[in-house]
C-alpha cells in the first residue's frame, strides 16, 4: 500500500504591539483609555506530503506534494496623536499600520489541496517532450526491411539446388550457364537484410530499460488587478479603540491590488521494456554468423555449399514477421515513465494601500502592506501517464512495469 501522507502545519502570524491610549479628564491624572494590545494578521503554513526525495537536484521517486504559506508584511509608522472630546483629552504615541482587510475579499482562505487540474497539464508536457516510441519505431524499421527487400522464401529454398549444379560445373561457364553472379548477389542481399534486421532488434533489446531524462517548462503566466475598494477607514492605531477625536471625516478608502503569477514545469524519465515475443525473438537474434560469411571473401561454389542448408535465411524471414507483429502490438502499451512529475507554483500578492492616514494632524500616508499566499504542488505520474490509476492498467502494462522494476508501492 502507498505510504500515509504526513501533514504538518504551523501558524505564521504577523504581530504588532500597540501601546496604551491615555485619557485625562479635566486636571485629573491620565489613565489608560485602552491598554496595550497585540494586533495579529493571521498567517499559516500547511504541508501534505508523501515520501519525496531529490537526487542530484532531481526528483526520482515520491508521492504527491502540496504546501501553502500565507504571510503578511505590515510596515508601521510612528506617530504622536492628540485629541480632545468634551472634557476628555486623549493621547497616543506609537505605531500605525494598514487596517486588516476582512477575509471576504477572497485572498486569505486556505487553498484547495485538489491538484487534479494538473493532470491534463502533465499530459501536454509529455506530448511535448516524450521520445519517439522505440517499440513502434522498431516495428516500422523491421517492416521496411521485409517489405522493401522482398525475397520469397521459395527462392531461398532453390539456392541449394542451384549451388549443387554450379559445384559440378566448369569455372568459365558458371556465370553464363548457371547465373552464378546473380545467385551470389541474391544471397548477399538476403544476408544483408538478415544482418540489418538483427542490428535493429539488438539495438532495440540493448536499449531496453535505459533512461531518457526530459524536462519541460510552460511559459509563466501573470495577471494583475488593481483598485479594489474594500472599505473606508483610518490607519490602525489600536485595534480595539475608536477615538473619534483622532479621526477625520468618515475615513479614506483602502484599496487592494493583486498580482498573481504561476509557473509549471515537468520532469521525468522515459524508458521501455523490450518484449521478447516468445522464442522467435531470441532465435532471430541468434542468427547472423552464417550470413556474415557471405561478405569479405571470394565466394566459390564449394564455399557456398558449406553454408547449406539455408535455414539461417529461411528461419529469419519466417520469424521476423512474427517479431514485427509482437513489437507493434507491444507498442500499444505506450512509452513508460520510470518517474514523472508535474509541478506548479502559484504566488498571490495582495497589496493594501491608502491615499492618506485619515488621522488628524498626520500628513502623508501609512506604508503599504502585503499579504502573500504561495502554493506549491507536485503530482506524480503513473508509468503510463497522468491521471492513470494503477488499478486501471492492463495485465500487459503491469507486466511491463514489473519487468522494469517500477512499482507504486513506495
């Protein structure tokens, strides 16, 4: 069974401490109108992860990964405030900051853990970088050998009789009477077809299980939205106090601008498993030594006679068609990924600003504040693609993954 995801979370709050607001009534000593208060912009870091490990800077195994971090950056400004209301005199000396924006703005809720939207993105990345399917490529190459160099098996069967006649004849009459040179040409053409076909199959088998690493990055996407008016108010000088004599009018508008950026990228390694297709595959790869004897020597009827019977040619062409069929059928299983991941990182930065503080006797404005949400996702692929469940694999596909040592039991 797959490993149980680990869940980790912690608060990531930004805290500002505001000193007391004092009040004096007539000539009496000042007392606290509002005691010291801590003002908290709530943040959080949350991670859900299955085992994931990097080797040489790359992910080679592991499960899904999801994390988000929300944090605020709230600069402050020091001010001295004084106001009178009737017989009361209020004083404050301390920081002011941007007012907190309610969560109904929509940017401070916890992001969804659902990452299914990345499955089609991962499929698009695979289509962009996957190497040509070696199985299908091998089938095409073998098919060309058989079709473009068509040599009928009955013709091969007749070589023995033609060689036997030539062996008993005189040298000067061989070419004219028995067609010795055309016979040798046919033999060499057939031998070359056998050797080329064996090379294709040997290369196919030797590359089985080798890894081809691919990476693909989508263009980054960015969007901006400015000027969302959320409320009218005053710069915060104490979260629990409302001193009318500190304030001007009905306040000033607080606006929010949002900048969102997303980047997505794929990392994976492709491989395939060479299907033997039964004994014919091994038989084909075992043939060739007799065919090679037809090259690099001066052929005589006696030497060619030693190569009879011609089973090396007949067997190859008889078996090769079955090999082409098996390889092409195997290509339906598709290219296999030893590992594959689609990753996404999204950043949402909300910037809060005011054209003025809205406070009496305070010129200028309050420093803008930012609230940032960063979300990172990593989705692993099944060896046959994204969004493919192991339970849905065919017996052939499961056999391929077993042969390559790929398992989902991490």
